[in-house]
C-alpha cells in the first residue's frame, strides 16, 4: 500500500521530464532553422561589414558579381564561400579579405547568414569548417 503513492509520483516525474525534453528538442530544432544565434549574429556583421557593397537585400551594389542572392557560389560548396570571405577576390572589383578582422565564429555566422537569408536556402557553415579552411588556405593564399 505504501509503495503506490511513490510509484505514482515517479511516473508523473518521468512523464514531466520526457515532456520537458520533448519541448526542448522542438525549441532547439526549431531554432536551427532561421533563428539560430549565428544567423542573427551574421545579420549584424553583414549590416556592419558587407551591406555597403552588397546591398541590404543581397542584390549587389557595385557590379553583378556583388549579387549574393541566388548566387551559385554563395549557396554552393561551403569552402568556396569561406575562401572568398576570408581571403577576398579580385575581379571587376575588389572584395576585401576578412581573415584579420573576423574570427572563425564571425565568418561562420556571416557565411551562414548570406546562405540563408533572402531566397537563399543552403546549409549553415560552422566555425570548425572556417578554422580548418583558415589553416590550409592561409598558406595557399600566401597570407
Ligand atoms: C568594399 C566592398 C565590399 C565589401 C565591404 C564586401 N564585399 Fe564581398 N564582394 C565585393 C566585390 C567587388 C565582389 C566581386 C569580386 C569580383 O568581381 O570577383 C564581392 C564578392 C563577394 C562574394 C562572391 C559572390 C559570388 O557570387 O561570386 C561573396 C560571397 C562576398 N563578396 C561576401 C562578402 C561578405 C560576407 C562581406 C562582409 C563580411 C563582404 N563580401 C564585404 C565587394 C565587397
């Protein structure tokens, strides 16, 4: 007889625990979509460092090559996106490299942002991917 209330209590505790875990999972998975912290951080970096040349809607300001929305490069191979942001590129105009000014976390955030805002839909870029590329690419780019 004594055992019953205890068992009952435990069941409720376990059910509540599972419920909370389920909720937490939904929140975490939901956040990794558009509102991940790195996306929002990337949006801030974009406004501060990229908007002047690339435009508020990624539509480009200076040359066609500054258009980021619907760009195959931006939504394609993550390493190519990381390469352009870290070490820049010279074509019709000059895209400055950010390897000295932005951390791995910041490059990952802004890269993730330009891959996921406007009508772009590509996977996120992690700080680890940037760190790996920075180590290799520095030598390759002679920086
Ligand atoms: C001073 C102007 C300027 C600033 C600031 C700038 N860019 Fe650029 N960016 C350019 C130019 C110009 C190009 C095209 C270069 C070329 O002609 O190849 C470019 C190209 C790119 C590309 C390649 C686009 C494609 O489809 O090939 C990416 C990605 C990019 N920039 C991201 C960024 C990010 C992220 C930032 C901010 C951290 C940034 N840029 C800041 C001028 C700029």
